[in-house]
């Protein structure tokens, strides 16, 4: 999904629907709050603006609410967000551990704006160290790690603790929060695995060689990667925060003995 750097030649359907009612961004937030449990949707005027400009993807729940507000179907309101999906270059198959690791490391190394990592099974020391190095070398890089259940390996717990040494989740010295750590504890939520930056993404898939191997995946381009960044942000918003040493140390480790580094 291309990043918009200036005014759009034509307003998006979402913006046109708002302007047709002569509403401000704040009016839309008010309408969404009215339809949310407790009267608070968590939506801000800047979020609505980003949805209208196509900079961020509207989640399914918020799409439903906006469709109710504007009385228009999602294929109309969100056409500008979904345009081109499925028509991009085909994903590149990564069929081998070295290719998979190389692509994951390249995704981390190339991140400058945002890096999202999902999953609780990471145990590749080189990969985890590359993430730590990226945060050290690029102070403005915004990082999300969303676990699905507790860590499977002690090395991941050690990595999370290291991240807390490198950055304070409460720090806003550059204007925004730059470290986001959360765990999704819903047992019905399927675990997600991917690493995504603003440039590319890698999604591991079941091994093409062995049921025990971690050696296969697909590499995705810019448009798909940006959608996965939004996926990660939404998952973090729904997660329980684990952003202190005490909270991280309190997570059980499912496999105390490491099979390999």
C-alpha cells in the first residue's frame, strides 16, 4: 500500500461519506463512541484521518461500525484501502532454512520506521540479536512484539528482558512510544507468525521438507508488508501488556531446555 505524501487527487470514499454529512473528524469519533461498549471506541481523529487517506487499514470491528454509521457497504467505503490486493507481484517462496533466515534478517536490518514481530516460538539467537541491534542503531524505529501465549523458549524471555534494557516503553522523548510488548492470552486466537517492516515481510509456513523443520516461508512486498504492520498494531491493541521486567519474568516458559541455540 503506497504511502501518501500529499493531498489526494480525489477524496477516498470514506472521506466523501464524512464530507457529505458535513462532519468533522471529531464528529466521526463521537458517532463511533456512541456505538461502542462503555461509550469509548478508542478511535481518535488522527486515526480516522489515516483511514481516509489509506495510510492505515481499518480493522474489521471498526469497519462494521463505520458501515452502520454511513449506511454503505465495506466494498464501497474501503475500496481505497483494499485496491490492488491480490494483484501485486506473487510472493517469493523461501524453501530452505538459510533462505528463510536470510530474508528474516534482511527484513529486520532494513526497518527504519516500524518493525513488527508476531509469535512466541522464536529461538534463533542471530535473529533475536539482529532485532536488538536494529533498536540500538535506529532510535526512532518503532518496535512491536506480540506473543501468542507464553514464550516457548528461555532465549525469547531473555530477549524481551534485553529489549527493556535498551528502551523504556514509557519513553516519549522522540514524541511517540517506540517499544510495544504484549501477549494475546485468548486460547481461541490462532497464533500468528511473521516479521514485517515498512519495506517487506516474511511469513513462515509449514515446512516443505519435514514436520519438524522450520525452513519454509514466503516473502512479501511493500504493499502486503504495510498491511501486516497494521495487523500487528491491532493485535497489540488487543493484548495484555508485558512491559516491565516483573511482567516479562512472570511469563512461564513452556520449554525450559533449548533444543538448539
